[in-house]
């Protein structure tokens, strides 16, 4: 372990950043950490994960392996994670072993459970879709009476890229028995798991803000981006957006209040729905670097990845100002096979994640076109 002077300044150059998870986000975090002199130690069950190619050390073990976690905690200056579904027990065990985990358990607990997340947002005065906790068919019916149709039923935990979600429309209400069937179908679709029913938000567009908070409470935000999804998966992020300055300022204020309320350290991604009157509804937040922030690698001096490493290492945050306009496009499934033409395109910054198998819906890389 490296020495440190102040509790916030915990990893000097040459220090070791521990990362739970080894996907493309961990890969890009590890490359950013290396740029400012850190080493990374990846903890991931999968030996062939994208981050394996670029880290100094990797431990391949289940997140429940206490001996491996204890050893991991000994070798790192600080621990962070690349996905919000790391088991809470893993984080509390690492903390018991003396590791500093950033962002902390509070942010993780809120972000892991869509119901707790929405309760938290409303408690701090941030508007969300109307929602109702669902544990069975009875509470699903009560939820429909409360939020109306169309509505979206989502599992409380473990959903991503639109998985674990189903929509209840109002088209099937009139047929005899159709209502009961539709409810049963939706409940089966989410695997009869504890869920949340959300009223459908008739948004004009979706935006997100990538923000960071340092250990001493400094907050820096990147420009808002407009996001377009395809089959529940992010397809493009475009910056600048067409939203008004007033809406952008409101979004920035909301992102800041979430960071402060969570006593957050690190980068966060906050997703918003923008209504036609310019009002904002928060959809969700991710306690980590975010896919809609990938453009920062090529259009800002300090990327979201470096910003996150700076924050968790106790460093001063970098300048999030944007030097270029950018459109980030995810390369999903077979789309990355076009790497040769993408590589030949002017002003296109190609990022490939080193995944060998291009399954449909799998994020293989992204390209950011700057101007
Ligand atoms: N309440 C809602 N109203 C309208 N659209 C929604 C709602 N919830 C989700 N969506 C759409 O589905 C996408 C994925 O949902 P989200 O809750 O962000 O799940 P995930 O965790 O999979 O990203 C959103 O970006 C949005 O396009
Ligand atoms: Mg989302």
C-alpha cells in the first residue's frame, strides 16, 4: 500500500486502484488510470474479460470468495466498481477488511433497487414517473389503478439494457378476460420477481448528465447529452443537445443535488426524460461511469474515466469542458465487423472492447464522431 497524508488523498501516482468487474467500463477505467500513473487490480469471475488485457493484476474469483476478497483488499489503495450489481455483501466485506470503497455503500444500495432509488429521489424533491411497488398480481392491479396505462413493469433489481421490463398497454382491455391475461402475462414476463410499476412518461427526448464529486465535495458536470435507445439499448449520445439553457441548468442542479445527498465520491450517470414543456423527470441513475459519457474520451480534455479515477483516488477533479461536438454510436453485435471502414473515417474515434464473440445485443465497441 502506498502512504497517504490526508484521508481524501489515498492513491498517489503508482498507487493501485481496485476495480470490481472486468467489462468494457473497467477496461476504459484501467486505461485512464494508467495514463495518470496508477496500476489497476481487476477483480472479476471471468478470466477472459475485456479489462484483462489492460490491467496490471487480475484476480479471477467469485464475488463471494472471502479469501480472494481479503487478499484483493490488501493489495489496493482504494476499491471502485464498474457495475451497480456487485453484491452489497461484497462491498461490506471489503470494507470490513479495511478497504475504502468509492462510491460508497449508500449510493450502491439506492441504485441496486429501482424502488429504493425512486423513494430516495422523491425524498430529496426530485420528480420521477408515478410508481408503485409490485410483489404479486394484487399489488400489480393496485399499481395499474394508481399509475394508469400505458405502464412499464420493471424488476427492482438486476435489470439493464431494457432487460427485465415489460409494457402494459391499454389496447387489450376490451376483450373478455384480456385484462387478467395481460396482467398475468406481464407478471410472468418479469419472472414474478419483486418489481416496480411505472407510469409511462410521454417524453420529448431523453438526456443524461455525467457528473463527478470529489472526496472533499467538489462537483464537476459534463454537458448534457441526448440519448436515443434502440430495443432498450443505448444507440447514440449526441452533444450538444437541443434543450434550452434553462432546462440544462435544471438538469445540472438535479444531478448536483443527487451527488450531494448521496455524499458521493466518483462519477455518476443521471438519466432524464424531458417533457414537451421543458420539465424534467429523472429516470434512473448509475453509480459509475456511464455509456452515455463515452464521448468524453474524445471530446473533453478529461474523460469520465479519468475523472472517476481522480475522484476515487482523492485527487482534484479535472476540467469537464467540451472542446468538440460529438456523436457517440454504440457498435452492437455484428456492427463492429465494420471496423475497417470505421477506422478509415475522418474524425471518427474507434473504440473496440476486445470481445471475441459478437452476440446480438452485445456491446462490442463504440465510435465517437467529433467535429
Ligand atoms: N417510465 C417510463 N416511461 C417511458 N419510457 C421509459 C420508462 N422507463 C423506461 N423507459 C424507456 O426504456 C429505457 C430503458 O429503461 P431504464 O429504466 O433506463 O432501464 P435500464 O436500466 O435497462 O437502462 C429508457 O431509457 C426509456 O427509453
Ligand atoms: Mg437506463
